[in-house]
């Protein structure tokens, strides 16, 4: 029987993304047949796998969960994690959704706006993949008036010395005296905040309003809705395209 990496198995079973699975494994939260799992372990699917004490796969019993994709308006102050290590409200506990779901990517604690949540591991991995070039759109408020030089530099790409990279070129437009809109195709850690800081600005508010074809719209802060059939169809098609590139 063919075996697969444990992080991929947890992702396929809708527990979390592969990245989050690696964190859970290294944190001692996953066991295989009673022993603590290690990063790089493989399973066939016949083992008894527990994650945070909850059975995964055949040991869990019951029918396979139906696919879920939620559009969420994450409030500021809520973390995108399935753990409690941040000592802050987390998005999973906030929603109290009846089946196990997890965030597609991250939106940092001090930011708000659009977050996708799903139980479809492979979809999440395809959306989050660094080379996918999927667009994410934000509205950003900074601490002082904008100028053309700032907008030009943001659009051309900014060197982030602390990460040792330069950001990809992106679309930037002015929306107000201290507000701009930016469309990114990458997701570096706290990227927009780092970009602004490198150019002498400080972000005071950051709101994500679009991921690929899905828009935040007028969804209330803290609210959520199910993705429409049309949104599902298009996002799956785009994710498949990126997988085949």
C-alpha cells in the first residue's frame, strides 16, 4: 500500500494546511498508533492518527465531510491559527463552524478583512503556493500623506533587507490622502507593513478586500458566508491552472 507524508495526509483529511500540519507535528500534537509523530513521517491511511487528541481518517469513523469554502470577514485582533499559543481569539473558535475547517493562508492579527476557510487541503495548498501568482487585493491606511514617489516605488518592488528579497512588481493606486489600494501576487510575512516601513511609512490599518475572484463586498465584520457555486467553480479552475503550470 502506497504511503504519503503525514502533513499531506492531514491536509487531505481536512485537518489543516500542510504548513500548519508541520507545526502541529513538531509541536508534539500528532500521534501515529500511539507514538508521537515526527516531521517527515509517512502513513498509509490505515494507522490510528490523532491530532490534538482527535482521531483522523478511518479511526474517526463516519462519512466523508462535504466540501466547505467559507468567505469570512476577519476582525482585527483575531489570529488565523488553530492553536491557542498566541493567547488571542482564533478564527476557528470565533466561527464555531459545525465541521473542521481551517484558514487558507494567513491574515495577521492586526489586519482585517477577507479570509477563506475550507476543509479542502489540496485547494488550500494550491491557493497558497508561492509560485501561483494568485491576486490578493488590500486597502491600506498609513500614518502620513502619500506622494507619487511612494506609490511608484511600491509598484516597482521594494527591497526587504530583513528577508533578503525584493517584492514582485504590483499594482498600486491612491484612494485617499493616506489610503492606497494594492494588488499583490505573493504573500511574504507581513509584506505590506514591511514594504511601507522600508519607505518610511507606518501602516495604521490594513484590510484585505479580494482573493482571486472572491470579493469581501459588504460582509459584516466577524460574519461569514458560503462561497457561491460560481465562486467555487472559478476558484477551483484557477487553482487547477496553477497546479498544471
